[in-house]
DNA sequence: TCGGTATATTCGTATATTCGTATATGTTTG
DNA sequence: CAAACATATACGAATATACGAATATACCGA
C-alpha cells in the first residue's frame, strides 16, 4: 500500500488535455492552483468546510446545486489537496485540514474588504 | 481622503458583460479574485514585481510576451488592486505594494511544495 | 443477491478567457 | 507640430471551463 487517505481520485483519463507532467513552470502551477480556487461553487464548498467537516449530501443541500456538480468540484478540490475526504459507510465526509487553505481564503477575504468593488467589475474575470 | 494612489484605470467601457455591481456574493467575489490570480502571465508579472517595481518594457522583456498582452494583464491586476502603477515620463512603473498579495503568493507556493504534482494534473483546471 | 441510498463520472453544449494582431492614446523631443 | 517612443485598447479566433442531465459505481441492509 502506497497511499493512505488522500489517494488520487480516478479523474477519468478521457480528457487528452492533461499531459502536464513535466515542463510546467512555477507560474503555471501557481496559476493552476489559483484557478482551482477560482470558482464560486468551489469557494462556497471550501467556506462551508472551513467551519466543520460535512458529507456530500450536507454540502448539496447547503449550496443548493445538483449533486453531480458538487461531487465534481469536490473531486477537483480533493485532487489538488485543498480538502480531504474519507468514506464513512456509504457517505463521504470532506474537510479542510490544511491550515494554509484557511489562510488563503482569509487573506483573500481581507483583500476584498478593500477592493471588492474593483474585483466585482474587472472586465478580464467575467 | 479615500484613495491615494491606485485609481481605477480606464479599462474601456466597451465590454457590456460586466454588470456585476450589486448582487454578488462573497463566494463570487473570492472566486473572481482568485481567477485574477489564475493566469500564468499574471502570476509571472506579480512574481517579477514582487522583487522590485518595473516598467512595462522591463516586464515585456522579462516575460517574453507581446506588449499588448502584458498591458492587458497589468490592467487587470491594477484594476483589482493587486498592483499599483504610476506614470513616470512616458513609461508606466508597476509594483506590488500590498503585503497581502505577497502573502497569497507565498502561501500558494508553499501549498505547491506539497501538491505540485496533483495541481499539475487536475483535470478540471486545464 | 436485490433494492435503495450516497457519491462519482461522463458527455454535449453554453459560456468565459486567452491570444495574436492591429490600432489608438499619451508623452517627449526635434 | 511631426516623428518617435511607451503604453493601452479593440476584436475575431482559438481554447478552457462550467453546467445540466443522464448514468455508473460503492456501500448497506433485508
């Protein structure tokens, strides 16, 4: 056995777009990480999990989005190491365990307190 | 006095897609902020400016991308408050003045030290 | 093993974002 | 004022990303 808890979810090898592997610069990686954080649904999930661990069903209800979408986004977050998940019976329990994720959200939130209006109207991020 | 240096750059009111204004949740705003950070060129610019302030020409040469693209991305970063810019003669000098931007990049970089491989291969962020 | 519950994955389509190229604006100098 | 330099903006094409709907998989209890 190589991996204990956060094993890589089998994210479907269908998409031929993810070669990535080698020649990826630090800037590319940072950008990817920030993009993983750059979706409202994923941010909402993280915010909810910041409080306490929750099942997918809990999150589906809290967010009010279809279960498939929630699972997909949780899969992304988990794959990237931003949340952890463990199975308990037939349900999956997700949580934010990395303090740095908490910090990223906290700092970003602080930035927004100063620049919310600007960020809200930036024409580049649609 | 409300704002000292970082005034809103006239980002061209052509694009009719940015209504935004009111009903935008905290999650939406956070996601937008992270998306502003979620581009390799913009990250590269921030990283370069982290060191010391630089002109657009400097950045164009350092990044190796066409000037138009650099300006566009700088405009986005500036609009969102992530960099500041001042004109000196015929050139613009950009800088990162907000410590929190530094922190965001630093923490994200730390996360990558643990999860670079995962982030690099996440199928959701292409 | 079967049915039901909980979660994960696939896929086509709609939308968002980036890029390259061309052009416009602002600033200094001759 | 014209020319040159530095930067900003516009725009169509290419690509990336999110979504809804449908389906597949995992687990539990009878």
